[in-house]
């Protein structure tokens, strides 16, 4: 389960980031949220769905038929599809909303990075 924390010099200034070598971190994701700019490419190779989140709908790529199943991640961690959602290409970083509604660069501290 991801543990996102805002990137800060005090908390992360002494650390380094090394690009991931496989997609095993995404093996349990049955869906992945998609952004508007990537939708045109994603729709060419991924099943797309709208899922309710709070009081609105979010566009997602369907990657599995059961919870905790991602059919695009092979046992050795390689990605089996033609398009990789931006959520994974940016791993372990994500832009998330802060308490005051601003988007903040965060890092998944639980991930393998």
C-alpha cells in the first residue's frame, strides 16, 4: 500500500532516487487513474472505465478483472502492454491534493525505490 508524503528538504534532502527497474510495484492495481493528456494514447491499448470517487467520476485504465490483479505486469516485472499509465512512469512520485486544495509533489515512502 503506498505511503505518500510531501517531498521536503528536511525529510528527503539526504536521499537519492534511482529509477525503478520493473513494474512489480503495480502488480496489485486492478485499475490505474488516467490524466486527460494521456487519454488519447491510453485508449488505443487499454480498456477505459469511469469509476465513482467521492462525488465525481474518475477515468481509469482497467488492468485486471479482480481486486489486486494487474494482468499487464508479468511475473518478472516487465510491462506487457503497449501503453504504460503516467501514474507508473512517474513512480514513486505523484501530485496529490493537500489539505488546502493545492497540488503537492509527494513520494511513496513504502515503495521499492
